[in-house]
C-alpha cells in the first residue's frame, strides 16, 4: 500500500555531485525511518544513510563528510546529497522506508555511476 518513487541517479565524473530524491505515497502510515542503501555488482546491499522519526541520522563511515541525508516529513520525502563522488560509490541506490509496526518498503533503485 506504500509506494516509493526515486529519482536523481545518473553518470557523473569523480569529484562531482548528485542529489537523490525519494517520495513515499499511498495509504496513511507513520514512518519510523527512511534512508538509502546501495548495491554494487557482485556485492551485498549495504546501508548508506538513514534518518529516524526523531531526527537522528546515521552514515556509513566511508561517506561521512561527503554525503548528507535530509528529510521533508510533511511530504514523506527523503534526499541524499552526494558530493565528492568517487568511483567506489558506483552502485544501484535504493530508497528504504520502515514503518513503526516494522514493515519495510523498497524503491525500484536508481543507478549512480561515477566514472571519467
């Protein structure tokens, strides 16, 4: 009953920037957390950044200082501002939403490619 729509992926040179967006819609719900995961070819999906209902944030160590997660609660939208991108950031990025009851939803994924 909850749909996640992502946008903002693309091809960027090393050192460049991208901003990912994800909007949740559908049935009424109360998100406990929203965030971003990523999965590179041949690797496990990993957490990149999350925001909780109370406003807390968590980042993967390798993206601290480069990525910033933000949230518009009124629009159920989460953003990921990615600066100083590196080739190792190349992956499919997935939006994630967790409800207070524990149910989780995923977006379709958006490709981020960092290459010269």
